[in-house]
């Protein structure tokens, strides 16, 4: 079996690549290394890596024709809401057009794939009050990032239904764990908190800390992606999350306890457009036999131990 992972040198992609290699897949990665790094991939010597832009249609088409992957996992993206607001056209090219063009090419050449998995985001739900977010809850994407994710999902599903392609979409909630790049000011809050604890830097808290998120550890994300692959799920949107809600204040407290250190906290104004509360319903995932193996305290402890060992 051969798998193509776009964005495979990034945070989630590199963990997926590790898992696929360990499961015996031939793995091909396309990543322009704008955020990722080849060193993120544990078994990089066993992986075919193309440092290339997914927006390069000619390259991507040649790649599909040459490599003919059975599974395609599309993770390459400008993965930041704030970046998408600053650079909407560039974001749109990567987060939407590149995915659409690849699907269209698959349709044209009738590539016999077993699964095309697109990675969307909880951002599509926006700031509506209904909780927990079910896959059929109302959506209210507001940023270019969220709009692109939602529009792309619709195309991915429509291509699945209209042209009988085995497509599936996942909506990640707040994923955390090793290799999340903390250098961007818009990275996941846990990678920033980790850096602040590690290097004793002050942490900037936007708002009063009562905002809640559904944090999911990377190994549970991989468990979910693998179940979706093994069970050949298609024509669905599936939340990938922990299914529990934690406030920012709660997580700061827990992380300080785990690290045995206290953080200097700088208070700042709440950022405009920030979602107040977020938690997923994970019923669909549970029906695939998913169960959380990494509750927050366990995941954070593992993450912190790994980070400390690297320091
Ligand atoms: N991390 C999260 O909590 C989260 C939440 C919701 C959705 N997602 C989605 O999951 C996917 C993976 O996210 P991540 O957290 O691993 O982000 P990441 O930034 O670590 O990974 C994205 C990868 O894509 C690569 N990339 C970016 N533009 C590219 C281009 N034009 N051509 C080729 N490669 C390109 C980057 O170099 C990087 O390695 C993204 O689609 C993201 O939108 C992530």
C-alpha cells in the first residue's frame, strides 16, 4: 500500500507518516517546509520526500501519475487563522485551490484510490452557541481559513458522491503534542505554554482565560485517522477531538502542576473574533471504536516529559 501525505513534515503530518511507515505503508511526502521540517519525520530515510509546493499543479499531477498512491492524506495548509486574515489569497491557493485541483485530476485520470482524506478544522463551527459541536451542527465560518476549510470540505464530499470517489473529511479540534511549531505567535496555545514553561518566559493571556477548548493529544488523533483508514470510511465528516471542554485557566493551572513550576502571566485584551467555547461531540468517532487513550493530564504529562528531555 502506498500513501501520499501532503504536509507530511508538519506537526500532525509527521506523526501520521511515522505511523504509516510502522504499519508497513510506502510513504510519499510533499511538503514545502514552510512550517515543517524533515527532521520531524522519525523514519525519514524510509520515506520518499518531495520538497515542493502543493499549488504547483504540474508537479502534483506528475507525482500522482508516477507514484499512484492508494491513500491520499491532504494536510498541507497555511494552518493559521491569523495568517489567513493577513494573506487571504495565498491561503486560499493552498487551503482550497490545491485540494480542488488534485481532486479534479484524480477524477480526470480515474486514479483508483482507496481513500482521499481532507483535514478540516473546528474553526468551521465559528462562534455559535450550540455545544457540543456535532458534525451536523450549524456552521459559521468567519475567517478566510475557516471559509476555505468549509468550502473545500463541501467539494471533497461532493466529488465523493458525484464521481464515486472514496473521500472523507475530518475536523480537528485543538491538537497538541510534540513537534507543534511554537515559533508562530498563532501556534496552538499548548505549544506556546510549553515554551514559556521551558524557557521561563511570560505567557500572554488574551481575555480572562474562561474561553474553553477541546484539546486532543496527537496520539489520539493518529488513532482516529488510522481507524478511518482501516474502516475505509467515506462520504462523511468526522470530528477528531477528546470530547471534553477545558478552560484556558484550567489548563494553565494543570500544566503548572505537572511542570512543578509557576508561570508569569501577562494579561492582554481578548482578541477579536476569538471563539468563546468549543467542545466536540465525538459520537461518530466512538462508533468507529475510538476511545480517548490520552486524557488531558496524561497527554500533557507525556508532552512535558518529552519537552524536558529535549531541553
Ligand atoms: N494543529 C491543529 O490543532 C489543527 C486544528 C485544525 C485543523 N488542522 C489542520 O490540520 C492540518 C495539519 O496541521 P498542523 O497543525 O500539522 O500544521 P503544520 O503547519 O505543522 O503542518 C502543515 C504542513 O504543511 C506544509 N505546507 C504549508 N504550505 C504548503 C504548500 N504550499 N505546499 C506544501 N506544503 C505546505 C508546512 O510546511 C507544514 O509542514 C492542516 O490542514 C491544518 O489546517 C490542524
